C-alpha cells in the first residue's frame, strides 16, 4: 500500500569506529642489546557519514536495517608500524533529510544537495605508540596511549521534500489533478476525499533546456481541525515548510459543502496554527472546477474574494482553462 512505502521519519543507531591503540615495543637488533622504543600509532576508526543522493526518495531502506557500525582502527605494531585506519561508513540518503540526535534532540545538520556529505560521527583517533614518548631522561618509555573510544547513539532522520511550490487545499479540490496537468507526475486521482495519502512531487518545465524548472509538491488534503488530527491531520504541512510559495487550490464545485471562501478561511487558520510563517510566503489562490460554474456564479465568487482584498485565478483542470496563465505566474513567483 502506498502509505507504507513513503517513510519520512525513522531512527537509526550509529557508532563510529574506535581508534586503534598505540603500541609499546622496543627495537631488537642483532648486536644492539637495548634498542629504542619503536611502538607504532593506532589507526583511525571509520566515521559515519551521510551523503545526499538524488536517486533516493524515501527513508524506507533505513527501516529495514537500523544499526550502522563503522570498523575500528587497527592497533599500532612493532617497528613504528601504524595500524590500518578503518573505512568510513557512508549512508546514502534522499535530498532533504534532516538529522537529529535522538537522545538530546539537538539538530546535527541536513542534506540538501546531491553528493553533499555530513559527518554524523567522526571515527576515534588512533593512540600514540611509545616511539613518541622517549625523552633524554627516559630512553625506554613504556607509555603508549589508547585509541579514542566512540559511544554509539540513536539518530532521528526526517525527510522534508524540497519543492518550490506547495499545493494546499481541501480533499477532492483537484490538487493532484492540477499536479498531473502541469508536471510529469502521475499521482492517484479520485473523486473522493483523501485520495492522496502521502506527499508527491512533480516538475514543471516551461522551457526545454531545464533553465526554468519548478518543483511542485502535492500533499494530502486539509480539513477543519486538521491541527487537532482530524482527517489526515496537518503533519504533512512540514513538507511545504521549505517551499518558496504556496498555491491554494479551492474546490469550485457548487455541490461542495464548504464554499470556496469558507475553504480559504479554514485552510488559512490551519496553516496558521501549524506554523504562522507559512502564511507569510508568497501565495496564489486558484479556484478550480470552474467548468461546473456559470458566469453568474463565477462573478459572485470573485466579488466575495475581492471584498477580502484577494484575487483568485479561475482554472479548470478538466477543460484546461486558466492553466497556462497560472503556470506562468508560478514560474514567475520563484
Ligand atoms: N469538473 C471538474 N472536476 C475536476 C477538476 N479537477 C479535478 N477534478 C476532479 O475532482 C476529483 C478530485 O481530484 P483530485 O485531484 O484527486 O483531488 P485532490 O485535491 O488531490 O484530493 P485529495 O488527494 O483527496 O486531497 C477527481 O474526480 C477529479 O477528476 C476540474 O477542473 N473540473
Ligand atoms: Mg490528491
């Protein structure tokens, strides 16, 4: 089921490798009864590193395997031999993954770009061999230091989709239809509420050469009291927290229980209660399904919104009316 395949939160346990211990040893050569100290240093433990990959879209893999331990550095050896350092353990994650220390809640950083890396835990440094500790008064030091120990800990990963525009609207308003009209995305569309159960993104290209691309994110519909968990709740709003602008899609179907103005007011209130800064983003309001309205009804609705100093774009995903215009406006807004 689609709901399960999109994972946007998960916890993993990580532990970088310990450093190898420094070695205590003495040179032994023929005819040299007492050689100097020659204990080598320990190698470095492997680090745990997150790396952005544009080919990953979900944290699903990290629900299957949760423990990630890098290898320890090797101890130093005789004859100044440095122990071998362990390889780093690299975790490929989707762009938009945010890391937090699960125990303290402290943010550890986020991955935004392809190939970007973030060290989640540095491998332990190797200890020093006794070769470093000879002094004029002590030519045979027995001292060497242990490698640094690394304690493992739990890390919370959260995936926030990176999009330019977020679509907000009641269930059944036509958000997914709109996304499929102007982008390559093929979201599920259905004439019932809550067709969309997880966020979906699509890319709109105005020009062939990629110079003007727009990433649009479709999220599940919101209803009144979504902030109290009604419907699918507002938890998906965090996926549009980092968008540059919002497009509200209102259901213009005259049979719909809530009028477009009521929808707008409810959506505004729900966004406000989730994160007031969302309402400060540039936004456009589109009235969809205008193919179901006559001229008189349209004028009445425009007047209602104009009284609130709001302008609405009239669109119909079914007969493509107003689609080109709103698409150009969206590209211009970011
Ligand atoms: N008449 C008409 N119907 C439309 C239009 N756009 C979408 N619809 C229909 O409205 C219904 C809901 O469309 P969706 O795109 O699934 O709506 P949604 O906003 O994504 O809904 P949720 O995912 O449930 O939040 C479908 O039956 C669409 O065919 C339109 O412009 N005119
Ligand atoms: Mg939908």
